[in-house]
């Protein structure tokens, strides 16, 4: 591992002076800012076999094949496939014994005279870890947040050098590699919201953990992966789709959690705006959900993900402590209806003014941000374990000066009760189920969906203990 933090100049120079690294640079959009660094620092003849910039769509299609979108993961993969294979075809016989080959590619869209949106794009490197070895690969998706085209180009060049350097010198320490992507940059300038490692150099890596690292280390606010464990770029999943989100710790999923989601989904689909829509259902875990006194336990995180995957759920990891931040994030990609599934205790927090002292407009500002566009809260009732009293949206108490505001939101159906809920599930709480799992009390099995019971027992998740022979339910 390269422990010394190098600037972009020294990183590019180190690669140029490494006689074993030799490859191709293919860049579409924003100039050839990554390749430029290697020419700028000197010694590029030792690193650069070829640079290419197929800007014209017809030229790009002729080389890499047609594509629905030129700034896409599919186009990036075509570029890496073509350039790496061509490099081996032309040079493997003459240089293969003394070099490890690589192909770097990016396809991006920045600010221009006609395009005013935030810059974004795909970037990746395919490389050999040893001579004649099978290739490994890292691909990332980036948002360039500078307001000027020249600044976007500059940031793109820096992160490209960081990615190449990380692949060569920090590949055995992926957490360090991820953090190094922002060397000489700031989060205000660039965001990395997807990363995927593959190939023999990364055989032991779980890309779901790498998604967590992106959020944990501050490279993005949220990352996403499917039930199959495939990391995805959020925009690809969210673009122009209605969304239903349930936030939780999922430690473990209990019958109540699943009932909340299923009943809310039934109501969500009955909304007039949902006619003909197939909503994306997301299970959101925030960093706060994952934190313990000792930090974030990766094994525990994967246990939660595994049970969500078993139910076929797409997972969103975020650092959104407040729901209005989640809504703002989703609205970057879709203006279709958004449903948020939550329980009465979470609704009470939303109306607790102490959480908004940092906002100039306080609670009113937070609610204004929350209920923008077509956002609705679907609220599951809560049974007080001490009194047995069931609290719903209709009898929930808020501060006296907020009663009219709360009534307004109810009357306008911004907040709706989840109906047809299973009353037998109201006394079930995750913390109680977890305690029973860890004590070996088999009564927990009736409180958890059957497929999840099997997974917890088989994989001994969440500190599972075998029940004592004499244990009574």
C-alpha cells in the first residue's frame, strides 16, 4: 500500500516512471484531461501506448458499437472491452513479458453552451495485476459539481489520475483506494455515487461493502444495490419512476416491518397518479441505523443486507438523518409520486422542533421541503407497550401550537394512516426480537417472516443462539 499521500502531479509521474505499466487512454467528453496529466508531468512514453477521443457519435459508434446513450455504463464497458483487447492484440507478443497492460476510459457530459445540467459521467480502468494475467476492473460514476466547464474538466482529470493510481498501488486496500479518489479534490467539487470492483485482483471484495464505504467516507450521500447484490447508479434506477421507501434498521426484519411495507404499497398503488406506474420499492438504511458504540460492524451490515436480498428488496444506504433530505435526493432523479413508509414514533420525531434548530425556518421549513412535489407519508399505528394504547395518525398528539398545521396536512392527505394493518403485529418490536434471538428463546420465530427465520438460523445471524432443550415458548 502507498501510505504517503501524493498530489496529482506526483501520482502521474510515479506511474510514468513505473516501467511495468503500459496502456491506452480513451476519453469522450471534457477533452482528454486524464491523459493530459501524464503528458504534462513528463515521461509519458513509458506509460501511454495510445490516446483517443472519439467525440463524433458516428465515429464512436463505428469503434465501440451503437448505444442508446453515449454517457452510460454500457458505453464505458464497450470502450474498456475494445481498447483492452486491441492493446493485447497489438502488443502482447512484443511487450507482454515485461509489462502489465491497462485501458482507462471515461465518457462524460459537462456544462456546455447548450447543456446547463450538472456534469456527470462514467469512468473505469481495466488492468492486469501481473504479466499475462487475467484483467481486473474498477468502474465509477461521478457527478461534477463545479459551475464552470473548465473546472469540471480539471476535476475530471484529477479523479482519473487518482483512480488509475489507486488501481495500481492501493488495490489490496480498497477502503484506502476509495478515500484517495478525492485527493486534491473536495466533496463540493465531485461526487462518486457508484463503484464496482471485479476480477482476480478483487476476488474477496463485496461490492455492497464498497457502496457503504462511499457513504461512510463522504464521497456521496447515498448508494444503491439490488437484491442480487449488484451495485447500481441511482439515477438508472430512479429516473422518472414513482418511489416507495421504508427506512429502518432491519435488525432483523420482523412481521411488523413487512406488513407496514405491504399495506402501504397497496394504498400507494391506489393513488390516481399511480395509474400504470410500477413503483421502485427501496429499503433505506442510514448510517445512524448502522452505528453502534464500536462503529459500523461490516458483518452485521451484510447480515441485514442478506435478509433484505432474500425478500427481493433493493437497498439504499444513506446519510440522510432527516426525511426531507431523502426527498430532496429522490427529486434529483424523478418528479413522480413518492411514498414514505414509517411508524407513529418516526412521525412524532418529524414534528419535534428540537431537530430543526439549524434551519432558519425551523419546523416549517423542514415540512416545506418534505412535502414538495407529490410526497405522501404512510403511517403505521403504534401500540404503547406499557399502556397498551394504540396511537394512530388520527389520535397522535402534537404540541398545541402545531395542531392546526398537523390538521392541515391530514386534511390534504399529505399524511395518511396505513389501514388494514395486522393488529397481531403491533406488539412486535425489533429490539425485543433481537434479544430473544441472542438469548436462544425460540418465540422470536413467530415474529419474523418464515424465509428470514431460515436464513438467521442457517447463517447464525445477529448473535443467534440455539434454544435450550427445555426452553418453553
